[in-house]
C-alpha cells in the first residue's frame, strides 16, 4: 500500500509521479478502497437524506463547494477520495467525525502525519502496541493523555 499525504494528492503532477511506483496490486487495493469509501459516503448521505431532503447529491455538493458530478463519482468509487480539506467540509456537512471519514478512505489527517513524522519509530511502536487494546482501555488512555494525567 502507498501512503499519501494530502499535500501530495493536491498536486496532481506529484500524485501521478507516485502512481508510477505503485504495483498493480496497489492499484487494485486503491480501487477497492475508493469503492468502499464511496459506498460508505453515499450510505451516510442517504441516511441523512431520509430525514432531511437537503442531503441530495446536488445540495450536498453545493454546500461543500464541488460539482455534483464530482461528488457522485466519489460516491460511486470512480475517483479516489477527495482532498483533506474537502473531506473536512463533507464531515462537517454530514455531521461526521473528519478523522473517521479520513480513516474510512485509508488516509490520515495531515496534522497527525506531522506529529508522527517527528518520531516515526516511536509512534509506530505505540500504535502497533495498542492494536489489541480494548476500546474501553484505549478510551481511558486517551482521556488521560487529554487531561495530562499520564
């Protein structure tokens, strides 16, 4: 899998250069992720639309500042998930957590990448070590970190 930061994705020339180094397996994984993310996004939007008609593709696209066809292509998995900025606008509009939407797309927020980049080995060990921790234990740890009590 190729990890992309959004600053690279925004510059289409760099993005296309990174595509040259991907194997066909990576491309298939990306296609599957795009379809999975698109289906999740469409389901989320349609769920909101059942309650409030303002969540049509056209109206949602207008509120987040993209063409309806672009949003529709994302939902159908025809194009890779959008930039971090657009994901944040989508999350805000749909009442969803931006980090969750990014994760569903197989991406990580740029501010988190910056923190990890400063000490990648240590953060990788922490993340791998917490992989099997229960949600309750992890929530308790997050609470301690937020409150500076660890």
